[in-house]
């Protein structure tokens, strides 16, 4: 289906202007939205939309205005209507009257059905957001582990670093537009993307391949294209994590990272992509839970710092959009502060929307008390509530918030979208090192040992890669292919046994799956396994195909052939296997560097 297909039933500004009228002091309840051929989000409100914002704001009490600035977190899993976890969400919507919700794991139909139910319950339509960096498929799919039966899902794209590796800048726009289209189809209005952080620290455990790379100008250019693609697809984009989370070695989910850059360095590196994203039309900027002593001394998280949020973002960069915190439950801001303290401090710092406070009711009550005591001005709350309502109007919520469960099936995970994802994955594969010309595997017949390393949680990893490689070598008459898997707990006896297999093989292919996982810091291979890989590479022709973290080679410097994919997923596995077999070209170039190993722009081209 094309991007302008009518079954999406999205609301364009022209539709609103032509057919919507709002009575004074009335709040429009969501209804089924009419079909619309125009998906793009306009930066300018129509007169009718402005009247809706004015009348809705006028109808809200102080507490309801505060509640509009609160976004709660929810899962997209199936729950009964009386499940306690869902009842809590319903209470926040019906009683606290929060302004929005951010959606996490689930399947497309259940996500849309759950959001439709909440929209029906909401007095003011909810603004729904989600963290869709590599596509809706990151969140909206599942697997029954015993049978490896997929529950179905949306299109999963390779991460930002893989998009940058293709060398085709327009990929950022195309990917963002499809992500937005699929997101809107299930009822999501805001994408917490792009990540505009400059990943110039190979030890970064939280940004890593979520970044477009280490060059500020290139990151800025791709971020701007991603912003424009998101708007064209019908979602509101968010630039994150301000003022830059790239040069850290601490995960803000579990601690408070400290960025030591001075203002001159910030203007030269970290702020460049933010400026580009803002100029491209980023509707929101998400704050980072990092300390920036050069701007605000001490260990104050940027999220709670007026000097950073108001001074640096508003005054220096001239951002006039909406500021939103990162999740307030993260340790980078949650540690050392109560819910009440962090909520009030965030508002005073200049944050307009608070994402996922640990207790939304307590957060709302604390901010109301701060207004009533004069600690926070009423005008400050009115401004934030108005900005939230303006986002809702831009998203078309003034004239309908429900999603068609039948229509989304024509959009989410469509063959055209999946073909785009596979094409990006194919062009992202990067051959960084091949000193012995082992790639592609076109030498004479012999046994190939394929060892796949993966944590126990990677239940899908390796199925496509191993099967494709084995089938391809059989088809080409290249001999036997032996597949083996190792986990983080592999003993020395297991590794020694694999070492003996390696010594009898004509080539060894090692595929580590090391993806970045929030709050867990898994960006490396256990030392005993990395040492074993290095030992094997000294004795036998060895190719390492790194799925996920591209910086892994520093753990096994003796490896002479090194391929990176920047991510984990079926499309990347298939692309890497076909590249090894010589069945597709290798054209990727890495957008990051690792001193003594490779430079940004490196990539051996193979026909």
C-alpha cells in the first residue's frame, strides 16, 4: 500500500478545517476518524484547531491542566478488562485524566484495540507515543518460545547506524516515513526518534548503534531527514537525548552519566545534530538524564537543570517546540529524588511533559501543590497544557482518535515495507577487514565451522544466518557446514571441544550477537569467549560477523576478516549470509571509528 492510501483513516488538517466545529468550553470525545489521503503533519494549526485548543484548555481545572502534562507507560499485551494492571491505566485516564500514554511491547491488533478502549474512556483525547527508533516492529511483535511461532508484527528496520552505513542518505527519510505510517495505523502519534546523539565513545553502553554515527554533521543531516520523513508519515518526531548522550560510558537507566564537554565542544559536536533536527521541524526534544558540569555544576541531571533545559535548549538553540523528559523512573534521575521532588524540579527546569513518573497521581498532586504555594506559576502550567493540546491538534486528535483494526492490516508489516527493510539491511553490511581475502567464501570445498555466540535471551538469533549459510554452501558444492552455539556461560571444556573442531575445518565463521539492551549494559562478549575467538583466529582462517555492536573487534584483534551488520534481525542475518556466499554485493561503509582498528568511512567493497 502506498503512503497515501485511504484505509489508514488518518485526519489531515484540510479535513479538520473543512468539517469540524467545536462548541465553546466543550471537549470533543474521540470518534472513528474519516479516511484521509494526506498523512503529513502540518507545523501550523488551522483556525479550527486553535479554537479546539482554546476551548479545551478553558474547560480544564488546574489539576486537569497539570495532568495533561503527564504521560504514563503501558504494555500492549492482552489483558482482561478487569486485570489489575489495566485497571491502573484506566484509573489514570478516567480519574487523573492524564494527557497521554507511551506504548511498549505488544502486537499490532492488541495495541490498537487497547488504545481504542482508552481513547473512548478519555475526556480529552490521549496523545500516544512510543519508542520506535528502528520501527514499529521493535515493539509490536512476539514469539512463542517453545515452537518459535511468531505472533506477527510490524516492519522491523535495522538501527540508525546501519541506515547510515548504506551511504544513501534518503534511507533515513524513507525508513522514518514507513515507521510513522505503521505507527499511526495502530494509534501512535509521537515517535521518540530520531536519536541525534553523536556516538563518539565506543564504550557507550546505551546509545551505540542507535546513533547515526560519530560525525556531527552527518548525524545532523540524517537526523533532519528522519524528522522530515516522520512528519510526512503522519507522526510527530522527537529529537533525543538533549544535550547529548553519545560520549558516556554509563547507562542512564542504572546511573547518572557525566559528560565532561565544555560549551565550545558542545557547540562543535553534541549540539550540531540537535540544531539540524530542530530546524527540520522536530516537534519535541527529549531531555537526557546526564550531568553536564560545564553548564550546571555538581551532579544535577540535565532533565532537572534550568540552565540546560531553559538556558541551553530554549535560549541558545532557540527551540520553540515541546520539551519532554526521558522516563522519570530511570536511575539517572530517579536516584536521590522522590517522585514529588523530581516532578516539581523537572517543571521548574523547563520540562513541559513528564514521561513515566513512578507514580503519576503523586506527581500530579505534587505539581498542583507547588502551583498553589507559588513555587510554580499558574502561567507555566497553562503554557505546558496548551502546548500538549497543540500537539494533539497537530496529530488530528481534535476530530477523532480511534483506529480501524481492519484497515491497519493493510499497512502494518506490508510486503512493500518489509522489502524496504530488507534492502536497507542488504546495503548496510560492511566488510571492515579481510586481510586474507576470505570473503566471499568461494574457495575450494572443505568443512566450515559456524559458531554462533548469543545470550540465552536471543532465542531467535542465528536461525536465518546458519540455515542460509549451510544451504548456500551445499548449493555451491562447498562441502559440509557444521553449526554450533555457545552462550555466555560456556565452560573451558566446551570451548576446547569447539577449538578441536575448528582445527579440522577449512574456515571458521564466528557470529556473535551482542545487542545493546537498556539497563543491562551488554555491549561486549565475556572475556573467556573473546579470548577463545582470538586464539582460533591465530591458528585458522577465521571470519567474524558481528551482529549488533560494531566495536567488538577490539576484543579479538587477531581476527583478519571482520564483517559488521550493526544490528540483530532476520533481514540482517540473511544479508550477512548472502554476502559471505558472494550472492550479493558488499557496499557498506562504517559511520564510526575504533582507533587502531578502523576509521569512519572504511568499508571494503565486494561485487
